[in-house]
C-alpha cells in the first residue's frame, strides 16, 4: 500500500472521507469526483499529495483540513457549495498551489471574483483554467507544473565509464613516457605509439557518442514521454468525466436553469471530450509502433557498438604489440650490459702537463734538488692545468743546478733506487719521462729559469716505445716509475722498476682515458693500471 501514488474513487457515495490512513502516505494524486462529500473531515496523512480532485460534491467549507498537504499544486473544487472568499482564506497558506478550479460555485458570481482570488493566493497562476490575464492555460504546461517539472527537463549527470577508461590509459602512457629515458632504445617509437593509442581512443569515443549513445538516448527518451502522455490521458479522462457531471447537474434542475452556465458547461464538456479523444487516438497509434520498433533498434544499435569495439581493440592490439617489442629490445640490450654504469674513477697519478703548455721551474742555488716543498713522496692526481709553476729563488748557478738535479734524478730512476723522500714528481721532469726537447733560456735580470716544453700527444704513453721483437699481442713495454697498489680486482699492482707488457683490452668499450691494460713480466698478472705511473721502453 505504501507504493500507491494515485487513487481514483470517483462516483463512490460518502459524505466524508473514510480510510485515508498512514498506509497512503506516499499518495500523490487523489480523485473524489461526485462522491457526495459535505466536508473534508478525515482528510489526513497525505503529506505527498500534489493533485486533488474534489469536483461535484457538496463541500461548503473546512478547507483548513487540507493543511496536511503542503505540496498541493492542483486543487479542483468546481461544482461545490463555496459562497465567499472567507471560505477560501486557508488556501493562502499553500505556497505551492498553482491551479485552482472554482467553476460552478456561488463565489464565482461576486464582483471582481478573479482579481480577488489571485490577490488572496499569491502563488496561484491559473484560476478556472485561465491565468490572471484571462489567457487559457496550455494543457501541457499545466500538466508539467502539476507534476513538478516546470523546466520540462530532468535527469542527472552520470559518469561516463568509457571516458574514465580513456583517461586511465592516457595517464598510463604519460607515466611510461616520463620514466622511459631518452637514451634507451625505442624512445621515439614509444612516444609515437602512445600518440597512436590516444588517437584510437578519441576515435572510439566519438563513434560511441555519435553512433551508439545518441541514438540510444533518443530512443530511451520516448518512454518517459510516452508515460507522461498516458498519465495525461488519464487526467483528461477525469476532466472529461467531471465536465460531463457538471453539465448534467446544470441541465437536471429546470427551476434554477441558467442558460449562460449551461452554455458554458457545454463548451467545457466538448473541449474536455475533444482533448481526451485526441490523446487517446494518438496513443492507440504510438504505443504499438514504439513496441514493435524495439527489436530493430536493438539489433542496429548493438551491431554498431560491436563493430566499433572490434576496430578499436584490433588496432589497439597492434599498438600494444609494438610496445611489447620495444620493451623486449630494451631488455635484451640491458642483459648485454649496454646500460650498465661503467667505472669512471680517475686514478691517482703524477701531475703531467697537457699538450702545448710550458713548464716554469724556479730553483734555489743552495739546494741540490728542487725545493722540499715540492718533494712529492708519492704520485698525485693528474693535473689538467696547462702550466705548473714552482716558486723559489734562483741565482747565477740556477742553470747548472737544474741540469745536475735532472741528471741525478734520472740516474736514481735508472738504478731503481727511488725512495719517497728522494722521488721527484714526474711533472717536474716531464722531459726525461717523454723525451720532450726543452728550450732553456735566462731572462734579463730575472731570478728564474723558464723551461718551455711543447709536447703534443703527451697523453699517448706509447711515444718513444720500441715495438721490435715483442711477443704476439703485446703492443709495447713500459717501466714502472712509481709504485701503484690496485684499488679494484681488475687492476694491476706493481713496484717501481717492474716491467709491464701493454696489451689490447678484451672489450674496447671498457677502455678508460689514462688507463692501460697490461701483463706484468715475471708473474703474468693481468689488469688495468694508470699509464702515467710508467714510462715507455
């Protein structure tokens, strides 16, 4: 019973309303035409009611009993016993009341009746089927307002699942493009395939919207419209029946017969009959046609949907196949070590000047060797500055001292008697290491010796090396000028004076600048070593 929204009890005989209990709390439309009601006693528990038909009864007052229905929009009291405006006073409290029918009540005979009723009920738009300007109400517009649909539109926003999936796919591809590094194989192809997939999604969603969803929504919109039309036919049937009873009552009392009212009643009866018969005829044609169209529409719509799905998934499969191939190629190259971080540790090495640089040495006459501040006890990291300058004082014997120091250092190296205290940094005797000619000259009035050494390809450790009578695979031989202790398992340790055979790297891509691959004579140990710790033989 709670689901009953419309109840028609026309022509039932009762002087008051009986049985309208809480079970009818969901009721929206109630029709009690020609029942014989003298009062509204018993009308209660109808909070949801919006349309109330009480025409052709004997109600003369008690409209305050309708206050339990604040949502009431349509009230028909035609053919009752309402005599004055005071009886209508309770209706001014109904804020939603839009349509009121008082036809064939004595109150309609008073002067300025319509103006007074419109002033009494501010929310009222239509009185006896006409608005305040005496324009007849459009039946469809009135029906929409009675049904609470003034805008004539309905529905809400629903989430489009296809757009949600498209957005998720685009987010995935954007994330993949972001994390896929530019130096990896197939980076550009990945971007192209992502764009292809995005275009496929756009084409697919457009087809769904234009060829599937729009026709489907158009077809579905016919059902609520048809339902409204069926409901309207029911209401017009009630109006037709009401006007028929009104006309019969006007003709049934010859003593109080009012020809003007009879004529007006006849016009309203004919209008109500014509409206009902027109709607009924239209529904007799439209309902069967709508029912018969369901199969053809369903087949056409589903064929379009499945065809669009097939094209989209077929083309998408090709894109994903290309993406899989790109990732597989990346995996293969990664397994070959193409993207493995290579060792990039600079070896600790003696200072050596770069090509096309000059060496300036200042010496002190009282010392047999270069200043103690420059006595390196161990090789230091490679110096890439073009000029190394050693400050000190010089006298007139600087030239001979410098030559004697260089000779003594060279002899000490040849005798393999080098100690950390007496070792001279290679950067101070680069001419001995690489046999580079030195132009020595004295500046006028200066206390320094300028040694300008031009050495091209100084980083090429094979300059001056002998390649005759070498074992197969050996490029040349070098002699250790400084001790080196390995820092990694693939490096070679050696002491001063040991001989090393330089060979090719097993993998040329592993070769690093400043490092050589060699085999130590005597032990046949093999490994990488810094080239500037040695000199060629």
